[in-house]
């Protein structure tokens, strides 16, 4: 397990000159010291990933089945090694398999995956998962929470019970300082409907959420995507600092600038799911020059590598007069030839050496003398970091914070007040004899407050306008004589129980109403058709049913989503 190295002699201490979470807080705290990262050596060998499809796979790859028409090979024999303190950058054109490989390294890839991926010589486990930080390309953040609230809630959820609430909050403060987010700590994240913090700041918040656990392995998917060069440099500088204290960092990056590329320790170049380079980033240009692809001008190494991954040789120029009408086909042949050459050179020059490196001893592997101690440690770490009740309370607080602007925004307040004002005018001073109007008011409110949260999602009402007008002109808003074969459906609707409870609050079974124009005849409220259809008895049972619906429908939705996820 990755925690196999969890001993006092392998703890990576933060340098005193770096404002990291370990030095920002009290270093003498035993609970905080347990958050220190442990070195992880990541190895992956002959990783192959296939998906079902009817298309042919790329024929020029050197590994895998070339004749299959039922599967498409996304990753085709990828091998690599990254050690603690190193940044491995995975480059390649769009669709080359970078994100798929990163997802596989993070233990998040399902489907037909073969090959060997180890962490300190051990397979991926739930314990290793808690030592792994994964930053997706898209920043998934709550728009109405501030930077500080986002990180504090994450700390309260994910940090172990060995830390007090105060220590967790201080830990979040340390991450804010470390990532340079002090100036926007009280600013909202922002979303599509309102402006918040910048894209670079959002990316740092996403990194900060993973950094709270002080991960040993940090995986980042396109951390500079959509950012200007200065902001991108700031992000990679932060990532470089995180690696410098002993973390193992793997990142995908599409087309880094020259100054970004030189900050990486190692680089992997993919083309169509096939590896064509693995080694020191600084040695990439010399390597491709040694296999017949030199460049006569100073070039960004990343540009050179991406050109070769697309089958374009450096400084390639051919007179169009010599090509004539065959320019397009010749260009494709040239690309095919370049791809064949770089794949062949990889198999000849890199693959053998890389396999030898993978077979070498792993300095971070645990030995048999520690096995008993580490087995007990693993059992402790397999437990949840926080209790169910703690998670529930934190999620409840976060949900209320996030929705405070949604529930109390100006549009929502205007809608509620305007509907209440119009309802008051329409039903103002309704005589007791007009029981149908009073029942209609209760039904209106039950439907309004039931469907009001769904107004943004339900757009079918305008299509039903003609039917609503027809039913309204015939007297209330509902069908009184429901066919027997579907009458049971009302018991599945929360609106039915809501309406019944509103009637129960307003009326009792002993109430009467004037059922004649002169008021000489009194009729029982329970005999009124609208009331008789739902009844006034067993109201506490209805309360229990509504409470059960509150939990049950959400549980059904969760189970449905859980099943879809694991398909």
C-alpha cells in the first residue's frame, strides 16, 4: 500500500522557507504531522485501454490487435515511471489519450483496462485513493460560496477526526496562503450568471481542495487550459513548488509555452494512443534530432513534439509545383511515414531502457519487517475520515450557504411577493359560503409551493395552456371523476398530501358551510366534492408519508444514479 512508507523516517518535511500548510500551522501538533505526505513512486507498464466501437484502430501502432473492428484502442502499451519530487507532463494532440491515461493512473477509469499500474510496488487501493489528489480540467465549484468557504467546507469534510474543527479551519487558511488566494478569500467563486473570481484563481481553488489532504500523488488534467500565459506560469510554478517538497505530480498539458515546458522534469508524448517519447523533458529535442528530426531554428520543444505526434517533420518544406494535384495524398503519406519512424524509434531506443528502469528496486517499497505494523495502520486508514453525522451537518451547512442567494435573490422575492399579493386580491374577503373558492385557494397554494422550485426545469406548462383554460372554465383546476384504473396514482404525489393537510388545517369534519343562496341550508364540509375526494382523516399519517417521500424519492434517485455510474 502507499501507506506502507508511513514511518517517521520517510515523512517529507516542508522547507522552512516555503509557506506551506505544514509550516503555517503548529509543527509540533501530532495530528497535523500525520497529514505530512509520504513519497510515492508511480509505475505503469504496458497500459492498454479499449472501448467498444465499430471503427478500425490506428494501424501504425506497434502494440495491440490491429485487425479488430469491434474495439477501439485508446491507450496502446503505455509505459512510464515518475518518482517523488518529479513532474511528469503528458503531451499529445487532442484525442491522443492523455486524459484517459491520467484517469487510469488516478484509479478512476472503468472498462477494459489491462497492464500494470503500481504505487510503491502495490496496486491501487482505497487507502491510496485518499493519498491521491485529482484536479479535473473543468473546475467543479459552488458558484455562490466564497473561496474561504469552499476550502473550509472541504477541510471539514475530508480531514480526519484526529484534527479538531479549529485545526481543520487553520489548515484551510494555510492552503489559502500557500496558493496566494488571500486577496480573493471573501470573493464568490462565480458562475455563468454572475461574475466571480478569475479562471486562474478558480484553478488554484480546485488545486487547493486536493491539497488540503496533502496528497502524495497529485494528478492534474489540463491545469492551464483557457488561461493566459502569465496565469498559466503562475499555476505551473505552484505545481512545481508542490512537487519540490516530495510529491509525485503528473499533469496533462496540451501546448505549453517554452518556459512552462522547461519546468517539467519528465515528459511523455502520445500520438493516437501510442507512446513516442518518454524521458527527461530537457532531452526531448536532442532525442528527436538523434533519430533524424533535427530543427535548424530555435523552437519550443512542445511545438516540435506536437508536430511529430501529428506526423509533421520539423522544417518540412516541399515546392507545391513538384507535388501538383497529389499534394493532399502526398501529405498524408508523409505524415504516415513520420509516425511510423517515431513509433519504431521509441520501440528501439526507449522501450527497452524504460522496462529496465521499471524492474529496478523501488526505494519507497515497504519491507517485510514492517508488514505487521503496516497491516494495522492500513486497517485504521480504511475507516471514514469523518462520521456520517459530521458529513451530514457539514453538507447541510454548505447547502444552505450555497442556496442562500438562490432562495433570497431579487427575482425569487419578487415572484413570491407578487403571487401572494395577487392571491390576496383574488380571495380577499371571500364569504364563508364560497367554500369552493376557499378550497381553490388552498389547492393553489399547495400546487404553487410544490412546483415553485421546479419552475426552472419544467417548461411544459405553456404547451398545456389551452387545456388549463378549458378545465378552469368548467369550475377549480382538477378532474373530479378520475378513472378507477389510475386513481391510485394520487397516492404517489406529494401535492395530494400537501393539499389534504392544508384542508385539514382549515377545516374539520364537524364544520358546515352555507350551501344555499339564502343561507338557510347548512351542509357538511366533508361532503363537499373537493374535500370528499381527499378526506380529512388520518392527517398525521399523511405527515409521515410526506416525510417518507422526502427521504424515499431522494434515495431512489441516488440508487438510480449509482447504478448508471457503475454500468
